[in-house]
C-alpha cells in the first residue's frame, strides 16, 4: 500500500458538491418511493464466516494451444474465463454467506444470470457471424440456450433489479395491490411480475440456471486438476 501521510490532496469543491448532491438525490428518491407505498427500508444480514480460498496458476495459451490461431481466439477464451469467474463468485462463494433474505440475494443472482446469458448469446453470435470453427463450444452454448428456462425473462423485473426501483420506465408502480405485502422479500414485486411464482421459487430457479451455466462452461474449459495454493 502507498504511504500517503505526506501527500496533500486538493479536493475540487464544486465537483464534490455536485457528486454529493447526485448521491443524495438517489437516496432521497428511493426513500420517497418507499414512503409513498408505506414500505419501510430494511437491511441485509449475512453469515460471518471464514472460507478456505485457493487459486491455481492457469496458462491459457498452453491449455488452448491447439485452438488458438490468432489474438481474437485468445481474447475469446479469456472472455469465457471471465464469464465463468463472474458466475462462480455468487454460486461457489457468495451464497455461503446468505443468512436472511429481504431481496438482495435474488437481485444478485438474477442480474448475474441475465448478464451471463447475454454474454453466451454474444459468443454464439460471434461464432456464427465470424465463421469461427469451434464446434464443441458452439454446441454446448447452443444446447444451453435452447433449453434454458425462458420463464425467468421479464424486462420490467430485470430493470427493477438493476436500478433498485419498483416502477417501470414510465414510473408506473409494478407491485399490484393484490400482491403488495411488506412481509415478503421485494414486497410482492416477484409475485406481480411472475404469475404463480413465489420469491423463493424465482431465486431457486435463477440459482439453478447459474449452476448450469457454471457446469457448461467449466466442462468446456476443463481446467486440469492439480495442486491449488491457499490464499
């Protein structure tokens, strides 16, 4: 870490004030929206525990040497590893800290699932459009996309998860009077957006899909077993 004790920082008052005002407006807007609906803000609790973490030096150039023909291929493989890391963080690590659930955990899983699926679609399109001859990769991605749970897709719900809102893009409150209940996570948003699906079911479905994506990409990457080094 750098030693900054002798460094004089010169903040820019106007920019700091503008940034602070922007953050305050976001917090105030969330508070006002919740207050209008008679909903109290609630926090997130997690299990406090220590998990053994390991890492492994993985040489992608060597492991994929039979596939890599150019820099584009190299970037594709690194891109896939990035997606796999993005998915495995909540699936293999973060979920171990889940304690109570007032909505944050589903938000985390759902947004991760949405982006992971979108990136797999991007890869499939890249392989198609650029005639990249990676048949097995194309097959495993195409098989997943053909069999994934499309019932998870809901653009209004997705926007709420990404932007911490309970309204659609036109400002219309999405929780129906029938399902509004401040005793359930997200206050009935799930039940309003997904007919016949509870919060617990949607979270379980999102987590299941994340595990499938993790298995699909892990199987294709097939990182060799070996000694892992503990952090």
